[in-house]
């Protein structure tokens, strides 16, 4: 249940209605499964539903969604920083931990992981009182040739892509220069330290960066 609320928040459901098809795609479930869960969450006062518009979190649902996101991202940090898992391995395990953990357990993970402010993928960790820190970054695709930036977030859950990005050094806090880019949203060539690699538009879209003069 908490995972549905968390995904709704990530999709903008804290403010706007989210189509069931979008939630189903994000959760990798069927639209009928989302409809069934939507009815259940409505009965619990966690979401509002509107025909032809979708599902939106209530105030209570938003709070519960943020709690699940906090638990999940702290679990990822614990698994990577303390347990030695790769960042490509942590997502599913963190989902399981977030569903069963209580606040005392999460506080212990937070302490052991060094009180991280972001998960291993760079996503901000909500505060204990339910506030989501604002991240001021932009997609890598918006960066001009010759500009240096820092990787802020890596927004993909695909294990193969995460392994590749780690291999070439495209991880949070890495300094990157855009060396060249093809027109019309084509591939771009970037430099990380002394190494260069070419990123297709789909992979580049997963990278969010901050400008060094921000």
C-alpha cells in the first residue's frame, strides 16, 4: 500500500490527479490492479478519485507517501553505505524494507548510514516531519556544449543502466563536461575526468545536473 502512495507522490499526485495508466506503468502492474487499489485507498481516506482525471493523494495520503519514500531512500543508503550492496541492487530490497520497517528501525539505519541527505542515486530524503527537500537541478540534455556540471541525480531504476553509469563514472557528485551534442535531441559526448563516453538521448534523460555557478 505504501509503495502505491509513494509512487503517486513521485508522479505528482500530491498536487494533481494522476491517470491510472501512468501509475500502472510506474508500478509495473495492470490498470485493473491500480483501480482495485485505488478503491481501497479511497475507503481509507488516503486518495481522492475522479472519473476521467485519475487519482490524487489526500493530506493523509501525502504524509504516508512521504514516509514510505523516506524509509525507502534511507534503506537504499543503508544497503549501499553499510551493507556493501551496489546501487543497482538496492531498489527492490529497499522496497521490501520500507514496507515492514517502523520509525525506530529507520532511525537506526539512518544512524548507521551516516545520516545521509540523499539516497545513492542522488534523490533527496524527506525529513522526519514529512518535508521533501527541494533539489534545484536540470536534465543533462539542457546543458550547452563546453559547460561543466555536477551530476545531481540519476533517475533510472534499470540495473543494467545503473551498472553502466557507475562503470563510466556518471554518479552523483561527478564533474562532467558536455563536449559535443547532436542536434534534435540526439546523442551527446561527455567527459568525466580523463575519460569520454557517448550517451544516447534516453540515457542522458536519466541524468540531472547542477551548474557549477549555481
